[in-house]
C-alpha cells in the first residue's frame, strides 16, 4: 500500500512526499521469510519548459521472521531468526520531452544516485548445534538508469486516456556483491567462521508500461507493470494508483 502528495511550491517547482507499507513473503526450498517493510521518500523537481530536473531521497526499514529447515543426524530441525533491514537512497533525475505531433511524445531520461543497505546480524534460535550466527551486512553501490519513454494520449468513451511504454538499462557501479560472515552456534565464539558472498549481476534491462484513465476533472486511475531482467534473473511487478488533485 502506497500513498503520496505532490504540491507546486512555486512556479515550475514541485515538491512531493510518499509513504508505503508492504508485506513480503518469500518461500524457497527449506527456507522462508516474511515481514513488513515501510518506505518514505521526499522529492523536489524543477520544470524548465520541456526539461525536468529533480532529486529524491528515500529510506525504509523492515523486520523479518526467517525459518530454515536443517537436516541433522538427529532429523530435521527448524531454525528461526529475526533480522532487521534498513536502506537509504539519493537519486538525481534529468529528462527532456520531445513532441511527436499533437498527441505523442518521446522522453529520454537519466536517473543516477547511490543506494545504502544494512541488515543486522542475528543468531538463529532453537538451541541446536547446527544453528548459525550471521554477521551484519553493510553494502553501498552506485546506480545509473538511462531510459527512453514513448507515450500518447487519446479519448475513449468520453474519457481521456494516456498510455506509455519505457525501456532502459539499470547498471550498478562499484562493489555490486555483498557478503556476510557465518559461524555455527555449536562452536566457541573464537572458533572458525566462513564468509558467503552473493554474486550480483552488474547490468539489467528494464521494461515498463502504464495506462492512465481520467475519471473526472480532478481524479484519474492508473495501471502499470514493469520488468527487470538479464540472462540469469527476472523480476516482474505491477500496481494500480488512484490520484486525486485538490
């Protein structure tokens, strides 16, 4: 669930605030995690004719309950953990809209910034020798996202409709992989440990599409979907938004 407000604070200057709350549920072989995540963001944008320049800052946190099924000589045991997750990002935006006739446009744009992620360390419970003590994760990476958007507007059933499609690249700059140190609970605190590293891809393709229908003079309804992909990973998302102008 997400909501926000956008206000023109001066001529051609716009400020925005957004809040979000979502529930996450991950289920994999012998592993599951679920919990809430909260997001908040602030934005400032300046429109100079057909050019738009802006910046946003956003942050969030989440708390998760993790279950891991471990096969031991005594049988299968469920280990639980409760790590906390927090993140911060700062992004800059630049775009320019070129008119293609009276109802269509093309808009190249560039977004770039930095993302910081922190996950707290935690100790798996259940008192089993095969449980893990997981070290904290701290990860900072740069983000570059060039894209191009095509859009058009038309009228159907007496209602104005705006449609758009967007394609681009998402690239991570700097240290793209993150790592954490693990130790078995059955070993002493100064005993051996090992490090796991999540190897991340550096470049992804992005695709998106949206359709917005004007319900009244001050209200509109929008449906959208997006995809993030490369040769090894694919992620899909969709959403709906109701906007009311006061």
